[in-house]
């Protein structure tokens, strides 16, 4: 049976989808886990946009409308993770029954090690439907009071649903004086900050290139934090590649690349 982990937030714009997709990539590519990331934000879906999947014949919307099966809505990403996108079309919002999310997620549980649910922000109907399908949840926040306070509210709902909170991912942290520290957030929420991901412009570059940052720039600061988080979720220890190892790898690559002589003039 798969672990079903919701990636949730009280507000949009905190990097929840980015965290979900990069964790899926880390666990599938680095640790060879069977991982599926599901876009449960059916009204304002983003996973398709982040991965360049602009048109998919089968989506979660169609599953929830009874028009296709969950298996047919699964697409394999080149990283090795699998993705169930939600539709980008407004017309596909008609007749969507979000209460069916739990049963459809359960239907693919046997074929996965981990299923990440990209939960809609807030505590609306579709967010609650996705949270009911989880057995664990990770909260994503930025280091500011409004975002953190939303976690306090969400935590009450999660406790009532019997979902286990794994902790908080503090995203886009700059360690500025006006930001809340990890210690302050832990004291306010009574949850552990399990990862602090620094603000990194390479994340924005990865969104533009439709490629998870852990693939596009694996040695950048945000990527290393995401690698450590992914490893910790499965009880592994991430060892970052040192500078010497990276230089040697580049030298090996150059030796393998045949030299092309310049044409004689």
C-alpha cells in the first residue's frame, strides 16, 4: 500500500506545486520509487502548466466525471515519476465530483510506493476532499505571519480528519530580519519545520523551462534542500556531490566527447 501524502497550504503562491513535483522527481529518479503526483486542484490546476503538459486526453477531471479510469489518466514523466494532471479547460469543471477523489486515489495505491496529492490551497470543498484521501500531510508556507497562521487553522481540520502531519516546509526563505524564523514557526504551530528551502532564482528558471529544478540545476541551494527532504521522507540520508566530484565528472564527459576538427580554409 502506498503512502498517500498531501502537499497542502493555506494560501496559494507559496510554492506548494513546485515542492510536490520536485519531491516526486527526487524519489523517482534518485531513489527509484514508484511515485505518482496528482493535481487535486481541479479548479485552478497548475501541474500541466509546470511540466508543459498543455493538452492531455485524460485528466483527473474526466476521472471525477466518470468518463475515464484513473489508470488512463496517468502519464509518465521523463524523470520516472508519474503524473495525473487536472484539466486546463474551464468546460471540464462541469459535473466534477470531488468527493470521488479518495476512492480513485485508493484504486492506484497498490501500484505505488508514494502518492503525492497537490491539494488546493485553503479549506474549500476540493481541498477537504483531497485531505480526506491522504493519510499524511506536509504543509508548505513562506516565512510570513499570514501564511503561517493559515497552517494553524488547517491543522485543526487535519487533526479532525485523522491525517498525520509530517511537518512544515518553509519555502522561499531569505533569513531576513522581517521573516519568521523556523523556531518561531514551530512555537506557533507546534509542528516541526522539516525543511527550509531558500529563495533561489533557479526555481523560476526551472518553471520557465518546464523542468523540475532538481533536474535542471541539481547543485543549486533549493535543489539540495529538496534532495534532503526527499531522502528524509523515506529514511535515507542525502549526500551532496562535492566540488571535486563534479569537476571529475565534467572531465570524464569531455574525454568521451569526440573532438570535431575545424574545417581547413
